[in-house]
């Protein structure tokens, strides 16, 4: 099992990066594998192996930003293709049950260092205030209740160019669309979900221009809509509309209505109650009309990207690896490799019913990291 999964990573690396440094990649994989034993940065692993930590850091500095971003993208795409191709060969009903969706969201990775690349003052939903950190924009494929990251980029406000997130998002989707076309997959057939930050008519038109036809986005409370001849903002409509009891395909009190917006024109709105005190609404930016059950089924997958962010922060401790300069993407690559390895391990019967945390506990309890590294890796400093 171990050799099978490690072979997948090394074979893919050699196929995609034929001029790559094998030893440096093995260091990346060793650091990713060490996460399962509670070592979340190079210093912790070096102390455990009783080797100078400079040997690990020297290998990490061997990578350029281009190589780091390309490895991130290609490993994530290859992993997603393995899941997508079998699903897309099945019926439309089976695909719907699989919960296929592209979830788009950003998350602030809190940092305290002032010299770390891309560190800026960002608003954090976790802390409900502005903090110093790095804003990570992500596109995640959800399938069978699993979040598979496809593209991750840090957003920086420094520099001579004021590139907004909408431009970055279109760039990311364009690259993904082209990459999946080379694999024989039309990514535009998969629905998109986004939070309210991305609401804008220009972005809606640009997504349609790329070919995406199903787009569900969370709405803002200050947007104004005219429903049944009455005009008021969404916060008032949340209180005025009567939500129907949960029905087939919709497991929350909800109401689907047709409204008109000065910005978006005629638009379908889906109001729902998440708890007894909080109501929300969704906007159907799709090019086709959709039933309430279909809108809700697509949006239900969006929480998986939030789960992915939480795993990066709480399980894989992305904050613990604070590498300077281009090491920002080195750290992200290592964390993603660890996450992909965990997803692949869950596909094996001994781990199929375990969470990632349970897998990590079982491995650290039943195996010795030093023995496994020596058996599966060919790092010169492991023999010293």
C-alpha cells in the first residue's frame, strides 16, 4: 500500500518534470509524509531524525516559483481526473448524486511575520476582524463528499499592479479549463458555487464567456430586488417572505422566487433558513432556469471547501511552516501533497472508514517514521 501510493507521486513527477531534481522532490514527499506523525515543518522533522535542519532547507531552496506552482497545479489536476473520468461516464442521475461542483472561496492564513511574502492586512471571517495574513484563493472540486483542490493562489496587494480577485479567478479558471480539455474533460459542464464576495455583473458575464452555464452564488443583504411589484433590499425580504417547510430535495425551510434587480435584471432567488435565527439567500447566475431543489443540491456542496480550509489550518498546521520568500508556495505544496496522500490512503480498505485525523493517529501509533522513511525514500542524509 505504501509503495503503491509513493510510486504514484514519484511516477507522476518524473513524467511531468523530466528535468526535476529527484532528491529535492523526495524531501518534499518526506516532509508531506511526516505530517502523519505530527511533524509539520522541516525543523521538527530534522530534530526527530537527528540531522542538521540545513540539509532539508537547502533542498527546499532548489525550487523556483514556476516549478512550485506547476507541481501544485499538475498534481491536483491528475488527482481530480482520476475521480472525474469514472463519474462522467455514468448517468446524469448518478453524477447528480455524486455532488459534482466547483467551489470557489478564499481564506486568510494568519501570520505574524512582517517579511513573509504576500503578508497583508486582510479581513478574516474566523476572527471577524482585519488581521495580518496571507489570502489564499482556491478552486475546489467536490465529488462524493470529498474536496479535491484544483488551483490555489495567494493574493498579494503589494507590487506595481492592482490585480483584483475577479481577474485572478478568471485566470485560474481559464488555466483549469485548458488543462482538463487536454485530459478530455469539459470542466464548464460542472456547476460553480461562490460566496457573496464575488457578486458582480461583469464577473457573471466573464464566466458565461468562458462557457460555464450553472453558477450559484450567495447574495449580499444590501442588494435591492423587486418581487411582486414591491421593491426593498434583501435583508427586508428575508423577514417578509414566508419560507416553506422542508420538501423533497430541500432539507431546510426555503422559498424560490423570481425577482428583478437594477444590476442583474431578472433573476431567480432562493431564500433559505439555516437556523432558527439566521436566513440567507442564493442568486442563480446560470444561463438556464433551475428548480429550487437543484439550486439547493448544488449549494450544499459549498461547505466542503470550508472543510478543506479547516484541514489545512487545524490538521496540517499550515501556519507552522513559515518559510521566507518563495517558500510560501513550497509550504503550500507540501501541505497539499500531504492532503492528497491522505485522500489516496482513504481509498484503501484499512482506512476507508477513518477520518484523516484517525489515519494520522493510527499511523503514528503503529509505525515508526524513521523506519518508513528509510524503506521508501533514498535520501543520502538518512543513511548518515
